[in-house]
């Protein structure tokens, strides 16, 4: 296990789709070695950091695409196809309702936090 560092393991583990056997094969070690190493707190922490970084990166990409997607929905409101206009309008209204709900929940959460902090 000493010859297998966490960085190599993480790369192989992610590349194999989190498959222990494929990871072991790619690294030229036995499956039990990989299974033991994957269970260590150090590796689990590194895996968690990797997932968090990946999530933040993906979230940023989606956030940046939001404006473009919004413009597309607004343009579709002018479509000659009545069904496309309807679907676009419904989608915009649903998204607006979702946003309003999330905003309301955030305000309620903030109010609860204030109450808790006062006690």
C-alpha cells in the first residue's frame, strides 16, 4: 500500500467510475489494496475535496449559462409556433414560482436563525 499514493488512487478511482476492480487493474495492484486504501480517512477527505471542487466548477458553468438560457426562453415567447410559445411561457412561470418559493424559504430560514441567536 505504501507505493500507492492518494493522488494516483484518486485519479484512477475517478477514471474507472469508482470501480475498485478497474482501479486496481489500472494501478497494477490487487483489489484488496485499493479497497483498504479507499476506506482510509485521508483518502475519503481527498475524495470529498475533489467532489466539492467538481461541484463548484459545474455549478459555476451552469450559473454562467443561465443568462443564455433565459434569453433563449424569452426569444421562444415570440415563436410562430403556438405550442413552443406556450411551453416557453409555462417554463418561465414555473421557474419564477420556484425562485419565489426559494426566496421565501431563505427569508424564513434567516428569521429562524435570528430567533435562535437571540436565545
